[in-house]
């Protein structure tokens, strides 16, 4: 299957600082990438949809000024958590949509564990 | 509003004891239904995509089926390494920047005892 990487895999930062998470599709071009967050023992909640070369579309309730998304190329999207606070601590997962045969499949990265102290 | 409900929330099986997981959905229109496996602390691993009622797909001990209202993930003779959280998600037709958006169920935590 297609491979999606995330970096870093875990990060600890102090309250008030910003953190950038990278998501890369390694062996395919992804015109669309998605960012999710997952709290312990809960399912994935979509934060935003990122299309290459255009502004991200945020889900209701997600602060676009706090979670900055950039999709500068067909293989890279970044999520920057600005002025992070402890309540932003979570597991952040990206996915990339790529063509598999005649349909588009969605492949997930390994996730990034963010802890804000 | 699109809704996805998975049952049971947790399932404990003995090794070799076959069973099924259920995913019920209510959507305005289904483009695809996805099954993923997620291990603790990791991202979801793609298993299957089903597109139309009556479709079935198999992979090793797993078989996914789809009807107009629900999908089943059948696990035949499971092994301890099949222990994980199994997630289903639906994708609805949408245009513009919403293309490909998935709505996830809460997942079923499967534990297989040796």
C-alpha cells in the first residue's frame, strides 16, 4: 500500500510556543490531505481538508488561526499549532488521498503525539 | 447529518473463535465505506473499501461485506495478532474541497486471547 510519513512522531512543548507537524506522501502524489486529532479511547475527528495550492477547509469548531495548514506541494502538508496550550495535547494524524487503480483511497500517517506542558 | 455507528464497542474472542463486527450508517449518499485497523499509538492501517451493496472483499482472515444500511467485518479463526481497534468510515459524494472527507465510527476494540 501507499506510504504516508509524519514528523515528528512525538513532541513535547511548553505552553505558548508553536509546533509544526509535517505529513508526506512518500510514493504517490496527493492532491488532498486531511488532518485529524484523536483523544484517548476516542475515534478520529476531522480537523481540516488540505488541497495543494489552495486554502484549507476547516471543520466547524476548529480555529483556523490556531491550527495553520499549508499544502505547498503534492507530497507535503504541514500543520502548525500556534500558541499551544495543554488542551491542545492530543494525537494528530494526517491522511493523504491517492489514486489506486480507478478509485481514490485514503492512507494514514503514523501520527504525532503532542504534549503541551 | 451523516452518522456511523459501530457495534459492539468491545469484543473479546478466544483464538480460533470466529465473529463479526458491525458498522451501521446513515448518509445522504454513499461513495464508499472504508475499514481500517488501528493499533495503540499508531495511525489507522487501510484494510478495505466497499462501494456498492452486495460487494465483498477478503484479506487473509478478514472479509468485509456491504448492504444498503450496514457493513460487516467477518473475522475467521482470529489470532492474538488480530487484536486491535477496527474503525469503519463512510465517504459521501461531495464537490469542491470536501471531496474525500471521511466520517468515522467510534470503533470496535477487538481482543483475541490465546
